[in-house]
C-alpha cells in the first residue's frame, strides 16, 4: 500500500457559490489480491485530512475503465449534475461525456478501478448498459443478500472495507460465471500499450474477426466501440504528457500522440475534458488519477 498527502483547492461549481479555501486530502492506491487482478486494476482511498464541509465538484475523466465508489452518507453525500443524491455505494460504467459529481461534506471514499473489459464478467450484464451512467449496488441481487453498504459502514478500518469489497466482487464473479473474454482483453491491452496509436483494422485482422464482430464484442464487454476506446487511450496519453509538463508547445503533444495537428488535439481534448488543454490546467487540480477536482 502506498500513500501521499497533497494540497488541493476546494472547488465550487456555479451552482454552489463562489467561496474557496484550501483542503488537505490523502490518497492511497491499493493493489488487488492476486485472484482479482484480471478484473480489478486497483482499489483506492481518498480522505479529508482537515475538517471541511464546503461542496466540492469533481470531474470524472474518460479513462477506459468502469469503477465503484463507496462514500458513507453520514460524512458526506455525492450528488450528480442534476442535483440528485447518489447512493452510498454505486457502480459506474465507461465515462465518455463530460460530467461532474458533487460532494457535500467530508471525503471518506473507497473506490475500485476495474479492468476495461471486466464489467460483464463480474456483474453479468453488458457493459454498454452502464456507459455514462451509474447504478445503485443495492439493486444488484447478490448485494441484497450481502448488504454491502451495512458491512462497509460497520468495518473497523479501510483495510477491512477493501477485504469486504474483494469478497463481494469475488462472490459476484462466482455467481455469474462469465469468463473474461480473451479477445477483448487482448485488444484492450494492445490498444493501451500503444496509447491508442494502433491500427484497429490490423488488430481486427490479427484476431481474425469481422468488423461487426469486433464492434459487438467491444460494446458488450467494454461498453464502447474500439475506435472510441482507442481515442480515450490517446487522450489519456496526451493528458499525462500535459500534466507532467513534458512539452514545449501544444503541437509537441499533438505530434507525439498522433493527432493531425494542434487544432485536432485541442478539439479532441476538449471533447473528453470539457476544457481546452490550457484551460484544464487552470481549472482543475488532480486528486486521484482521472478524477480531478474542478476549480472555480
């Protein structure tokens, strides 16, 4: 387990007002147990170090991975951009459209970042059913028996909470008995390795699939098309380069990541982030990977 403390701006959307103050957060990323590695990339924990009850606006970014979040309602409540309260434990699919969620209260969240193609193999439904949306985990039949929220609330530590989540996920995997699809696992791995700069036509031929079969498998197991997944991987690579300041001009990022020109890069970046690259640097502060806090 590794951890780091960082200072971020406490952001507010226009809906909540204009006051800001600094807020200390602690983020930890935890590797999954061996038997869950083909389903889970990592678990994470995010906590407020100081007392702060002001609203915070978070802008989940497209990263090609679904996930799960638990936030105890007595410490803080998440709302979606329509001001609807989100459940204590919710599952979300691929994030493609720019969105935001808001937290009123303190962060004490535990999360799961799944592998890109694992949603169907864990929960039994097609991944595209959850793209750009979320689901109350209590509505999943197996979780009703387990009463996941209550177990997480009664856990004595975050280590115990992660063990509870691991047991829950393993029970769901056993219940549905849907094997990880080797085709989409291979395809997503190759696309991610190349940061989206891989010929999908060549990949399709390599796997001896028709274009229609390739698209169908991706939509079922990943939740989006191969092209969109590839675009997200390219966006992620450019985002990492931008955050690391590993460039002189924006055209460097565009060239390094296979965009036609700087204008093409800016348009593609804005499509996923909601801001141009330079605006994004001014209006966000990274808390955890692909879950930046938005600044007023």
